[in-house]
């Protein structure tokens, strides 16, 4: 990461406007990249863009463009565009990668400091909406919490509302850029008087969009802090239970349930077989080594069953996973309707059968089928 302390000579000969425009263009290129963030080329671009924004911040401080003693109306339109320098730096620091998890918290702290500086500057000029102030205060109170804070997550309605607001800001920015035309659409001090109002609105909407991104980034940083704390706690409290030597690969046969006598578990057993008193200390099998090698070669490559079907059914029956009992299967005679006690029902059934027989005689099977000829 570029150093935050730059000499005055580093910024001589370069205007703030051109340096900021170059840094913005580089940031847009980084956002459009599809390569992995761990690629050296990606990290080089992030470092270069971060260095340019860092020089912009130094020049803004040297020119004293912003002051907490002035209001938003006192701020020049050409200076509004530089309010987002700290926000851009926060985004870029968040994109930096670290070689080990132990150095990641320092990068997160730097990114959070940039976001906090940007938020406080916008709040001093009254640019933060009340709903954003409430969200920032909620995250500020939870910044020292090591948990993910699932219960304090924003509701679905709040997420939808913020999403719609972000889309509205993006549409407004696009419309204002189109209204300004293709030539120097960013607000500057040398802008024409007729476009100054439009340029000021464009700069203010860009600030509002960065405030929206800042609140989302602060939430992401808070969650990453919690995950890193949980990972560090898990690694310190639960040491590895793998008894293998470093660099030793795991044998697939160790995971087999159908272990053979004299398998890898017995072959890898260490320690003395008998104690001084003659007590057996570990399991062993007396077998021919040639036979053991032969069985290890000539065996099926698939997993063998560990129990029979009868054993499995017995276990399922003990667990209550099988339904026993039930009635007898009805026979064909039981399915017939008994009309012995109702002569009228017998007549109706007889007539019904006769009508069905007559219908089948008059309409043979397949009668009327024109075989698709219409």
C-alpha cells in the first residue's frame, strides 16, 4: 500500500483535477475487471490507483478545500467532487489482499478509517440523511462486537428500500451526466454559469451514492472482523487431531467401513505390543504377510456392504421406520357387490351389464378410427 505521507514535490506539476480524473478512470477499470483479486496484475492496479487517490487527498489537505466551519452553501461547486476521495480509498484498501489472516485486520482498520473520515466530512456539511445516520450509529455501537449480529440484521423491507434508493441515485446520476453533455461532465470551478446548477446536483448525488456504498462496506467490514475472530478462536481452541506426520497423505482405505483384518489401522499402529508385565497394549493379528499383501491387491474397488439386508431391516424396525400389521388383501370375491337381499338392485345390475354388452356389439373396438385422415 502506498504511504499516506507524501512530499510536496510528489504533487508538483500535476493538477488536482487531472490527477483525480485519472484516479477515477483507473477505479472504473478495476471495477470492470473479471480476474481474481489475488492476481498480481489486479493488485498492482489497485496499488497504483490507491497511490493516485492518496496524492489527491494530500493536495486537498494542502489546498484546505474543506472546513468544518463552513456550510454546504459556502462550498464551491468545483470542490464538491473531491469529497469522495476518502470513500474511494476505503474501497481500494478493502480490495487489497494479505498473505496471512493475521494481517487482514490491519487492512480492514485502514479501510474503516477512510470510510469514517468520509462519513464525518459529509455529516459536517449536512449531507447525511437521517436514515443513514441511524444506520451508521447502529453499526458504530456494534463495531466492537465479535459476533455476526444476526439478530440486528436489517429487515427485508429495509434492504428493498435501500436497493430502490440506490437504483434511483444511479438513474439520476446518469440523467444529469447526459444533460451536461460529453465534454467535461464533472463539476469544475471553470464551468459555465448555466451548467453550474446541474453540475452541483450531479456532485451531490455522487456523494449520496458513495454514502450508500460506505454504509454497506462498513457492514461488510464488521462481518469480516467477526469471521476472522471466530477463525482465530477456533484454531487456538481446537488443535488438529490428525496424528499423521507432516506431509503424509491420507490413505483412502482409512475411511473404509469394510476394513480387512490387518488393515491400515493395524499396520500403522505404533508402540510396544506387550508391556513389561506381558499385557497386550495394542491390537494385532497373526497372519501370513504374503496372504495380507495378496488380499490388499485382489479386492473389489467398490465399497462393500457393512451389513445384510435382514440386519438393516431389523435396525429400521427398532427405530420405528417400518409399519407392521395391517389387514388382509381383499380377494376378488370380496370385491363383488352382494345384492342377495335386494332384488331391484340385482335387476339394475343385470340391465347395466346387458346395455354394456349391446354397446360393445354395436361399437366394435377401433370402430370410427379414421387413422388421422380427418
